[in-house]
């Protein structure tokens, strides 16, 4: 029997990219859920036209949007086997979803991260601060937890029951690192899959601003040190 797969896409003012993302998602996905995180443009309309379920989350923050998507799934009678998280800016290649979920289906791996490796990444697709932030975060996870992660990539898949077991909390920029830290702490099996990464459509709300970059860095390091000394 084929697994039930749901995709959660947080989106804030991604009217120019969101339809591209949705249309490139493989047809094996049962439902694409776009959470408009207080968007003021046509993100919601364009997502609906492209065939997604659209939810609204007025509290601004990546984690708030992801939690909204999870709450929606919890209310459904039929639960998914796998949940995939994907950004709405078209920097990832949604068609690689089949590669992300393959280790879960074929090898019973709990959690898979798409790693934005140098060789598959377009020049300029990640800012220097993003590259450094990923390096320091994964270095510290290796130091404290002997982790094998090399990236905090947003394109990721996880078994639904394992996602619930993580009891995710972060409301903003610490979402990705919190998930990876809790996977390590709970000794879940995990894998990284190299993925392609291109320059996003539009301007990043995190790495595109000094404030966003600093706040994201503080949140990421805060989660790492919190769990390192627990």
C-alpha cells in the first residue's frame, strides 16, 4: 500500500513563487498544505489556484506556520504516514521529494534532511551568513551529540508519528534546528540526501535582513546550548 504523504509549506508573501512550488511537487503527494503567514499579497489566491489547501496564520514566524499545518493534520480522520516540509520560495526543487522520502519508505529511516551541498547549489543561492550559520550549528551538533548533519536545510521529511513524538515548540527561526536536535536526543534514525538549491524568487525574510540574520543565529545557538546541557 502506498504511504499517505502530506506537504507543509509555510509562506509569507510568496505570490510569484508558490504556484511553481506546488506544481512541481510529485503527484504521489496526497495533500499540499500552504500556510499563509500573514501574507499581504496574492500568495493565498495563487496557492489555491495551484491546487493547495490554504490556511492562515496571523502570528508571524516560521514555526507558527509549521505548527498551524500540524494542527490541521491532527484534526483529520486519516493521518499521513509521512510529512514533508518545504519552503515556498522555489529555492528547493520540489520534484526531489521522491528522493527525500525514499529512505523513509525503503529503509525505515525516521527523518531525512535535504542537504544543500556546494556542488548542487547555484552561486549566490545561500548568503555567506547562511553558510556560516549552517557550519557552526552542525559543527556544534557534531561536537556535543556526534551528529552527522551538515545542513539545517528546510526541505525535510519525517514519519508522522515521529514528528508528533518530537513535541515541536519553536515559533520562529529555531524550528529546523529544534527538530534535528530532538531527533538526536530521542535517538531516531536519520539520513541526509544531497539536494539541488537555486536562487530564490523574491527576497529572503531571514537572511535578506540584518535583523533576521541575527535573530535566526541567536535562536539556533540557543537551542543547541539548551539541549547540550540538558
